[in-house]
C-alpha cells in the first residue's frame, strides 16, 4: 500500500480527521516562515490524542539534527523530516533515535553532481527521501508540482536506494497520475487538501486518501 502523509497539521480536529480517513502519517511544520508553523506545546497536545500506529513527523528547515531530535523527543514525534541544505552534504554521525526523512527538490535530482553532494553517504540512516517542488525561498508547501515525466527516470533510480515519497502540488485530482507515472513508496500532501493555509478541508482529505487507495486497485 502507498504510504500517505498529510502535512501541515496545526490543530487536533484536522489531525483526527486525517487519521479517521486513513492517513499513515501526519506532519507538523516547525518553520517560522511557514503559514503552517506550529509550536512544540501545540504539537505535544495533538500527539497525545493520536494512535501509536500513526507516524508523527516534525518538519524542519535549516536546523541541526540534534535540535530536531530534541524537539521530536519532547513532542512525542516518531520521525523528523529535514530539508536538504542549500550548500554541502547533510552530515550524520550516528543513527537518530527516531526515523529520519530527507526532503530534496526535484530539480536537484536532474543534476548528478548536486545530487551526490546532498544525499548522505550514510544511506542506512535515511528512512525515506521526499522529492518536492520546493526551492531555497520556499522549501515546501508551494502548491505546485514538478515535472513528473522529466523526473521519472531519476526517481526510479533513487528508488533503488531509498524509499521515495513524492510531494509538491498533489491533489485528490492528480495523485493517481503521480502514482502511475512515478511509482513512489509514498505521497505527501499539504495545500492540496486545505481550505486555507493551515486549515484542512475534511472532504479534500478523504478524497485524497480515497484516490490513492483507488489507484492501487487499478494498478
């Protein structure tokens, strides 16, 4: 089954809606420039009401792995998602105490040198790589999709090394096509299931998850 993450969760009502609809993971954004930014105490209170079976992911930008791990522990998160550094390689000296996801822009995959510079040599420490349409100015949550056909071969190659999660501009109407073209391990959605930035639309959340499950039956 395709792993489904509903990201940008800011309140308990939206979290429970996503869980009830069948989401495998919820994402909480710890990035002050994001309209979906949440503080640790709010996340701690939400997580306390979530089942153990749901992955709770903290999303971070330009933070050290040590700080991310500390926030994750204090909030009861089970994974941290780091956006690839603009310059240099992500250095990981030991296996984190929780799962570690790395988010990279799709454009990076088309540049062999940049891809080699960013992806860590310690592949065994990375639990999944998220491919998004983000950039230096807006790391994620852009609401736009990257060129799936142009990146299909690069993602197929990446999938031989990591679990790959596709993000960026996904909606209930196009997620089936993304799965058909890219064959990812998982999908990650934010704005495509929102009523407004930081507030989910329950109907869109359910429609998105239903579309993913329907695409699996077709395949």
